[in-house]
C-alpha cells in the first residue's frame, strides 16, 4: 500500500524551509566579528595562566609609596597594567611567583616567594576598588561581577617548598593556587625540561609526596617546565586533573621539550586537564626561532670581529645598526590560534586555555598580542575560524575553572 505524507507534516516542512537560516558566526563580516570579539572579551571572564608582573616589579625595585603607586594601574613599561587589562577584558591573571633556579643552590627560595606574595598583597590593599585576591573560583566570579580584577597566585618553581612537606599547606594559605613543579633546572621535586642532568629520571621520592600533598590541600599541579618523564609520572600519580599554565604545542617547535607533544596533550586531556597556550614566539614557531638564532650568531660574530663587547659604546652602536637591518621575526595571532586548533584536534575543546607568559618572554610576543589589551585580537581570529561563543567561553575561563573547582572539591573531602 502506498504511504502518503500527512498534509500537516508537509506544511511544517515547508515553513521550516522558508524560515531565514541563522548566519554562521564565521560568515559575518570582519567588522561584525571584531565588534563581537570586543563584546565577548567583556562579557566573559578571561583568565590567563601566567603573568610575570611580580618579578618585573621586583627587578624594577617596586615600592609601595606615592611615587610608585601608579605602576600597576597605568604605565608604558612591561606588558601588564590595570588600564590595559580592562581594555583587553583580562579579569583573572595568575600572578607568577617566579623563583629563579639560583635560589635552589644559594638558598632563600621561600623568602623570595613570600616577598613577591607580600608585594602583590600590598597592591591589592592599596587599590581595593580595582584588584582583589583570587583565592577561589567563587571569589573571582564575585569580583568579576563587581568589575574588579582578581589576582590569584601561581608559584613558578616548587623550590620554596624546600624539603618540608608542610610548606605546601603554608603556601596554600598564602594564596598559591598552582605550583609549577620546577623551572630551568632539576630541583628537589623533579627534573626540568631545560636540564639534561636527569637527576631523578622524573619525580623524586619527595616529589611524589609533594604532588599528593598538593592534591590534598587544593593546589593545582602545573606540568609546564617539567621533563617528559616527570609529566607521565605525574599523570599516573595525581588524583585530580592538572594544568600546563604556560606551554604550547611541540608539533610547531620540533625538539623543544619545553612544549608538549601531541601524545602528552592527549594524555593531559584524558586526565581532564588543560594546556594554556604560551604567547612567546619561541613557543609558537620553530622557524622563527631558528632565523632569530642565526641573526644572533651573525651579530655576535660582528662584535667579535670588531673586538668589542656587547655593552660597550661601540658594541651598542653595532648592535643597533645590525638590528635596524635585520629586525627580529615574530609569530602572530594566527600562530596562537593554530596551537589552539591543534589542542582541540588532539584533546578536544574542553582542554585548552590561555597562558600568555606576559612580562616573562621579553620582546618575543607575537604581532597582535603584544600586551594584555589585545586578547580581543585572538578572539576575533577564533571567531573567523568558526569557534562558537561557548567555545570562546571555554577557552577564556571555563576549562581552567573546571580544573580549579575539581582541585577545590577534592581538597574539601
């Protein structure tokens, strides 16, 4: 028996066909997308996993007096200040409590960490209408509604834990919400991606205790800077997802162990973690780095041929002339988007975020992302590539907040 489609169903299909179809985000004009990018930068929380403001201020001999109170608010120096952050939509920059590796050898790591924390605490106290402590997800969400920038702390290098496990809880009380297990050298916790010594072949016995203690007190484990062996041992050990606060994809920088391989990114995602893309050109484009290295070698050869030093008057003249004729190469905002694309392909949209390393990578920042005012440029590029508003929200904050909440919830049990 021949079946007929009911008249009401035909009418419904006809009406659906006649309805105007919503235009895909990526099909909109550049002007419309730029406007949308600016709107989304203000609509959604933007969290950045790594901003080196504290150490920059320390190097500049920052003091909390009338002469220096304006530095974090508006300045021509560095990559971060309040005015530029508000313009770019940055709401939750993790302040890097950076501990140079020399303190592991010479001592004083805990003291320098406390000094940097005290410095940022002082800025918050002096400007309570602009900055606030970022000790929990709930707190930073509240501060966002109030128009304040939250300043959570991430410790870059676990050296200040020293050999005392009680210091993990101590620094949690001081506001530390993630710890990068080491930096450029192997330390008492684990091996570094920059070191070739392989002291522990991954985590030290004490380092294993540190990871579990971080889980217990609610400090996120940061796998940036650690060796590959350390990474996989952390993955086997941790009870909660982890972050890479400021790393990029090794796919684009072959041989650069500081970045993460696709296999590592996949494992990070399977664990529920997030990789926050570093903006430094060295981290983004291996070819750019190779060319800049060649230029640097040429420049040093010129100094040697003229028998002058780098910091002599003649040396400075030669360097200035060389740089004028051989400008440094930079990655660009599209390159950053390429890294995000790769993480999404390998691990999924739920496992990527932003970890610029502003104030930590010198003048190597990519074109279009030179300071904290320029996050909308990246959002514009992602919109052009077809990322949805929900995708943007996940990249800007939801993914990292999910891991942060899981760390908090595990600790609360």
